[in-house]
C-alpha cells in the first residue's frame, strides 16, 4: 500500500520548545488526519482536516491542509513531556482507505 | 470497557501455523477496520467492514488472510500458513459512521518464528 513521507523521522527537543513536522504525498488527498501513538497503544486522533488550505487547532496543536492537497503540517507549541510519542499523518483520497505516513518520533527532554 | 479491545495482546506462533486475532469494537459502532503495523512503519490498511459485510478487502496481502464479522460486532482476523513476514502489530479500529473518527485498539503483536 501507499505510504506517505513524514519528516523529520525523529526529533529531540527541550521542554517548552515548539515542534514542526510535515507529511508529503505524491497523490492528492481529500482528507488529512494527524494521530499520536504511544508505546503499546493504538493511534489516537489529534486533528482532522477536510479542505485545502484549512488551518485547525486543538489546544497547543495546529495542523494545516496544504494548498496542493499533497501535504500537511503539524505544529506543537510549548512542548511538554507528555507530548512524547510517535506522530502519524494519514491521508484519504476516495473510498475507505487511509494511507499512513512513516511517523515522526518525538522526544521531549525535561 | 468503553474502548476497542483486542485479544490476545501478544501471540507467538511457528511458521506454517494458523492464527486468529480477535477485535471487540466499541458498542454500537457499525464500521470496523483492520490494519497491520510493521516495526517503524505506519499502519497499513487491510480490510473494512460496514455491519457484517466486508465493504473493502483490497488491503489483504494475499489469500492466506481472511476476516469475518458474522454478527456485525466482534471481528476475527484469520491468517493461514503463517510466514515470518507476517510478524507485526495488528490493529483494529471502529467508528460510528464517520470514517475519520476511528478509535483504535491496543493491537495484537504477532510474532512468527
């Protein structure tokens, strides 16, 4: 199946710093989703984006649906230790399939 | 519990054996999804059920993989003649109707020796 490219692959940041990560695809998507996955758990939905150019926030998280519909961005402001985990983007073109990215592993150093 | 549950949490089997993985979705959720997540990768779509029927099974890698949901609730993913390459975490998710609001279970970690 198709995989989306996420970057960076991993990040090590100090508590309080802002974080930016992105996701790119060779295909156009109609919906972009961002998930967080903790060890031994399933992914948890953070933000859903439905329109090109859309900017949506959820607390300290902000995500954008790229204008080209081939990319999306996630920002985390003022990181805290519990932000540690793996962040996945997922895109949906048509139908029921969601294609997930390769993940960005975030480590927050207190 | 209120969330999606999956059993067993871990399964170790030998190459060539048959395994069944179970998913209990959130009560009332009509849609159920199976994904496979290999180490260091994102989840990969396998199959989607709407009610009792497999609405989309295009993600199943080959005919050794099969899934059922006979009463529109619990689902079982069945893998025949397991191979070492089948080792992964198998995730199940359910949703009430909006496919973008999927709730994932903790997964079953399958190891094929």
